[in-house]
C-alpha cells in the first residue's frame, strides 16, 4: 500500500509538471511565457478543486465511491475511500447481527431484564419477560421512572444504595402477589444499571417443603427417642454384666440421636425466623455461663480462659447467640487433646464493631476443608466426628445465627497447631454496658 500511494503521488507530480511545461511552452510560442504558465497553474488548481468538490459531494450524499484506476493521487484516494466504506459497511452488518443476536437472547431469557438510566432512574429498555413478572408494558413504561412503574416495590430506596444495594431475595410480584421474585441490581457502567428479576416461587415452595419435612420428622422422632432413652436408663448393667458393653453403646447412640434431633429442630426454628428479638444480650454473664459449660464438658482435661475486654453488650437474641457460642466452645473441647488450652476473647474491633474469638490448640483443619465447614452435615473426618459425638450441624447453626445478627464467621486453622473461629459483629449490634471493667474468667 505505501508503494502504490508513493507511485500515484509521483505520477500526479509528473502530470502537474507536464501541464505546467505545456503552458510555459505555449506562452513562449506566443511570446508571453509567464501568462501561459499562470493560465496552466490556474487550470491545475481548478481541476483539483473540481475533484475535491466531487469527493465532498459524494461523501455528504452518503454515496458509495467507486475505486479508481490508481493512475493518480485522486484515483488512489477514491480507492482508499471505497475500501474504508466497504470495511465500515461490513462492521456495521456484523454489529447489527450481534445486536440482533443479543436482543434475541435477552428476549428468550425467562428472567426479566430492565435497563435503567442511573441519574434519572428512567427505564430505557426491557425484555418480554418483564411483562409477566414485573407488569412492564411497551410503550407505556418506556422512558418512565422505575419507581412509578413498580410502585409496590421499594425501588427508590433500593436504587439509592447503588453499588451497595443488596439483592432482594423474596419480594411479591406486582402482577401476582402469589409469585415470588428475586431482584438483583447490576451497575455495569457509569450511567446504566441492569435490573434482573427471577421467579423463585418454585424454589421457595421446595425450601418450605424441606423445612416442614425436617421439622415434622424431628418432632416425630423426639417421642420414640425419649421412650428408648428412658428404657435404656432403666436397664442396669450390674444385673446382666454380659450386656454392659451393649448397653453403653446403645445409650451413647441414643444420646447422639437426641442431639441430632435437637440440632435439626434448632435449624428449623432458625430457618422459620426472619427477624430477631431486639433484646439486650448481657455478655458478661453469658461468658461466665459459657466458661462453666466448657469446664463441665472438658472435665478438667483442658485449660479454659475467657477474656472480656470489650466492655459492651450486644443487641439480638440471647438464646440464639448462646447456642452459637456454645457450639464453638464444645467443638474446641472435643477436638483439642488433653492438656490443651482454649481461649475465648471478646474484644472491640478497630472499625467500631466487636468480635468474639474462640481459639484452641487442637488438631487443626486441612485448608481444603475450610470453605465447606459451615455446610450442613459436612465433616472433615466422619470417624472422628462420631467418636466425639458431633452431629455435623454445629457450625451450620453458628453461621445461621450470625447471619440473623448481621455478623460474619472467619475461620483460620493450621494442622497440628489449632484453629481460630472469629464472630464479627457490626457497630449497629453494639450496646453500652454499665460495668466496663475487663473481666478474666479462668480455672483456679
């Protein structure tokens, strides 16, 4: 390409020199060389202005330029413009095909997709699924405010959070209150937001069925387990020494089943709750109670230390928080060898929140198991959990309770060196305590 342009440019210069030479020769022939050269120059300038006018007119009229024969600079320009127009038309066709494909995909989606302008919160576009799910109709809701188009949903307050807007997992559809929706806000550019709405009615029904099934089965198991456990307590191994091992194993398994049922009932109760009682959780007596429970479970085999230096209380459910903290402490006792140390620290955080940390010197947890520890019935070692009497639901209960309290659970562990479970509570869950003096509760 550069060589052809260079050749065309040289040819144009040669033509220009030839025209000027002819004009100068004709001027010498009539005895006036300079007027002849001037007329030739004006003719050259006029020709180039004429060619420039043709190119500009055709470009302004959006006419397609035909390629030149490459005999000069203007024809080479026609060739380059023709090639540029051809490539631009090809790109436009490709972009239009991609746009049609994207719109076809968005139309085929079962989820509602709504494009919202960020500043004015106007609806710029929505797919067909937005009509049965959100009640949006074209052209009535095109360019309308999202808050006015969806008056039954808290859109203004939700959109005001912007990038920090949490998904609304369960809201009623404006079209049918029996249909439940999950809403997500995706700010994918500086000026545009994408609102996604998914029908989760079937999933929620299945979840309710699962909760009801677990709760009903757990309740039904309590009575036969109580009966079995009562009869086992009536049997005396001294009367039948050959049954001593058998009776001990039956009692152990009966107690394990009882703990499993109680944990299932606890999870069912937590699943059914959307709100917590706004009560003061007095942490000083709770920590003292946790220390006594850990001492009783340990039986003097471990050193239990509880440090309360936060000097504050929490807001929430005393019963649920006690259950969560007790699960962490019982795990630390079960999985720590004799002579180990278990430390509970209730401290203030630098960000204004607070945290309760349970640290042990137990066997530790392999790093590949850490992400799944809070799953229901997940066990790092099945045989070890059975030996220690674990149900596989303790950490699931902890995570659920902390989630209801807007708190998080951080887990760190090193094989052979122990583990650390940290419950972090936000500033909104903190209440001042009357007695703020640090208290350390440790065995004598």
